[in-house]
C-alpha cells in the first residue's frame, strides 16, 4: 500500500524519442539502508514528570538497542547482496521494457544516461508497536552524455508501509511489520524483505519515468496534429 509519493519534475522528454536509443544507468546510492526505531525526543528528561520521563527513556534505550541489533543483521545482508546495484539494474531493465529503448551496460556505449541519485533509503519505525515504513528519497535524471544536457529531472519521495509477506512471514504476524517485529527478524527474513524492497523501489522509479515520458509524448503528438 503506497502511502505517499512526491515528485518535482523538470521535463524535456518531448524533445527526444527513446524508441531504439541506447541507454545506460549510473547510480549513486547509499550501499547500506538504515534502521530507525522511535523518536530522539523520547530520550529527553522532563523535569515536571521525572518518573514518566525515566520510563520513556528506558523504553527508548531498549528501542535503540533493538534497532542496533536489526541494523547489524541488515548490514550482514547487504554484505552479501548489493541492493544498490539491484535497484539500478532493475530500473534500467523495467524502463527499457516499457519505453522500448536498448539497455547497455557501459555508459560509453550509450546515447542517453539515466542518472539515479538516492539520498536515503531506510526502514523507519516511529513507534515500537506501530507500523514500520520503507522510505526512499532521491532524484533521477535523464542526460545527454555528449553535452551533459538535462532532459528530465524528477525528485523521488516515497513512503511505504512494510508488509509482512515481503519478508516471507505468514499471516499469524499480521499484515504489517511493527518496530518490534522488525527488530526480531532473522538475517534470512531481512534478505527476503530487502530483495522485495529493491524491486518496489525500482518499480517506483521506473513508473515515474514511464508516466512522465508518456505524458510528454502525448503532448508532443497533440502539438504536431494541431
């Protein structure tokens, strides 16, 4: 279930046809997704409620310990599976299928470059017992490699509730992953989930390009008819 999606786009796609073009992908993606559990504000002491604050701080400390354990397991998965590379390659393949260009592996062989720049992707549990989210922040550009001209630029802001099925978990755990459930996932379950999340991230980005390109070409065709 997609909760939120945002994009600020500059679009000159009407000036180029992607059909038959050779396109490569370049990517700058943080190799390690991060785990965040709880709010930093939970660690503060309220002088007007010291007992309540101590309880909350103790709970926050446990959340941080659980997040660190989850992060360690996540790091062990990333050491074996290059999630960033999977996202970049999947974007290229999915976009090629939809837009009828030819994907190439080397930028030097390409007529156009898809430049994928992911600033952050993370598993975030605002509440230990509440839903956990997958967030993806960044931007993607389509460039002419010969001139450096920017043909398309889209900001990527996605937020998705984690579904238990993505991690290979049965219905007994419920439909969504809570912060507590995230902290207890095994390495194998995290690997299953990250592979699924890489597919979802690539799908978000590919769909953004497909939608913008279709809109631009339709507008171009309309102007030609008029």
